[in-house]
C-alpha cells in the first residue's frame, strides 16, 4: 500500500453496440427490435477482460461508457485500469478507447468500481472509483469526457476508519432535483473480507456543493452489497441492492425526502431492506433508472432474468417501484452486470456484460417495444 497515490490521468474508450430483441417466456427468440453493438471485447487492446460497466449521458448528449480493463486475467483483483469510450450519436458508433486512470504500470493495483454522475447545473462529470477496494478517489471532466483531472483522494470523507472492503457503485450516480449528487456504494462495516451477510452494507455518499466536498451518508442493514439509487416523485430515495440472503430476489430500501423536497433525509438513513418477489436477482449487480415522470411515471430496471447470470432483462414499473408488471429479455444468453441510460429521443440504452464476460455491449430498445406484447 502506497503512502500516497500518484496516478497518471488519461482518458476514454470506444464502445460497440449489439442488438437482438427477445420476448419473455420459456421459448426465447431473437428479434430485430433490439439493436446491439459490442463496445468492449475481451482479449483486445491489451486487456484480458473488460468488466463492471457504467454509462451516463452528458449535458451535451454524449454517452460515456466506462469499465474496468483487466490486464492479466478475469479476476476482481490484479492489474486493473479504468477505460472509457465516447459516443456522440446515441450509441450507434463509439470513439477510440482511452485510459482514464491506471496506477503502478504492471503492478497488481486494482483501480475499479466506476460510478460516474453528471452535474447538470455545471456540466461537470464526476467519476468516483476505488483503489484496491480500500481507498476512494474521484476525478472529473469539464470537457464532455474528453480529458480527466488528476484524481483526488476522498477516503476520509466517505469511509469510516474501522470499515474494511469499500466499493463505489458500480453503475451510475444521480443528481437530485435539489442539486445533491448521490453516489451509491457498498462496504464491509468491520475489517475482514467475504462475510457479506454479517459485514456487508449498502450506503451512499453525497455532495451538496457541486463536488467541492463529499460527505458520507447512511448505511443499510447488513447483508446488502452493490447498489444503485433513484429519486422518487415525492423526493424520497429508492435503493436497489444486491444481497446475500439466497432468495434470488432484489432487495430495496427507502430514504425519506431531502429538505429541498420537504423532507429531512435524502440518504442519511434507510428503511429495512425488503425483497421483491417480482424482481428476480441472483447474487449480482443490477441497474435502476428513471425513464419519465410525465405523461406517465416510469422507472426501469435491468439485471439477469435467470436462472443464474443469464437472460439480461429490462423491467418497468408505473408506481415508483412498488410493482414491476412488465419484463422483457434483451439477450437470452450469459449476462451479468448492467447499467441503464435514457437518451434524449426516449431510446433506452443498456450497457451490459454478456457471453461469459467476453463482451460489454450496448443495447438500444424503445419504450414501445418494451411495453407491447407478453
């Protein structure tokens, strides 16, 4: 462990998209309604494997796809870098891959768990990440993701000294209507590794001053892990969590609204997590994303549809996540981590791992396709 972290800042990646539509059911069939492009392909451009996708839309309507480039193997720890690609046409084509950050050359230093968030007031893209799942850093781009600032360490601001494991995201953060930037995370609340039922918690950290400072929010009950967060229409926050209770169901918790929305909380405390019987989830990361408030209130969810890490599925809720009546498979094969984004024309984008971690692909679907048929 280095006493200080001196990290060369570099820049972005080029995603490629794939498209194949699939109707939900026992007999899953391909359909031309889902466009797909491969953004990162394992074994290319100097990396053994690409994993842990995150995607955001900038204020200039550029898509940024970020992930871990794993140099020497598929494992979660080793020589890992953050890489990125940009798309200026809604994900139809992607620019060249660029290195956002690496440390130590060929040393086995794990730089990962990207969790970008866009400040729509300033246009700045903030990108928190972790070093060896222990120390927390953040970099930023003020030129639409073309270049990135030297990262700064924020570990002391967002992590308690007694905590062990720490991971930002993965996936995207959000900006609340009142301006607060919220980054979902998970931690081991005591030293040690692997005992997620007794140690693991989901949590958030946040900024109320457009990224000048970051503060630790509240943590959930134990047994929780990787998460994403969404602001509901009443200003409360809905936290969607990977968990270790063996139910193959996604867990959700709620934090009451921020003062700007007439509440007092916005991530400082969380309700007890509850499993949702309509949302299948193996022990895996998933994504949650607001689609619209008007004319219909729509929330989206993506994650494996089962069994295991297979059948990437997009789900839809009309009632702030209380029920999920619509689900369609966008890829029937092996599929794991994912991240959702909504484009200006209403197209839904899903950046996800597939084919036994052989590719990270970007799928484009329409709301009309998602809501029609079975």
